[in-house]
C-alpha cells in the first residue's frame, strides 16, 4: 500500500513537471521568435480584464437561478409524463438564454469602447 502511494506521487509529480517544462519552453521560444521579428518586449504585458468574465458569470448564474425557479414551478404543475423533465429542461433553457444575453451585452460594451 505504501509503495503504490509513493509511485502515484512520483508519477503525478513527473507529469506536472513535464507539462510545465513543455509550457515554459514553448512560451520562451515563441517570445524569442516575436522579439526577432522586431516587436518590443512590452508586447508581452497583456492587459487582463476580468470584468467580461465576471459579467458573464453573473448573467449565467442569474439564468441558472431563473431556470431553477421556473423548473420548480413547472414540476409542481401536474403535467402527465413530463413532470421530471421540466427542471433540467428549464435550467438548460435559461442557461442558454443567459449565454446569448451575455454575448450581446459584451458585444454592446465592446462597440461602445
């Protein structure tokens, strides 16, 4: 039992090392190629804006909660044969609607900037 946990730890460590080594060497090669083409080193300092992600997550969570509310309401109604399908159906329906709304809101924000 002790040997298998040690082997598992070693194999997971090697996988993490291999993936990170590959990532950092590839990133280094890409940066050197971009610098050879004449771009400035400040090109790599990206502007990370988390506001679109937070906005999308907020709209999606509102959509999921609306789907839960509507699904609970529809499953309380005595619909023959579809009582148990109303909750997942409404959750996925409102999730899709919220993703579409989020797309159009982000598109309008980018158009205004």
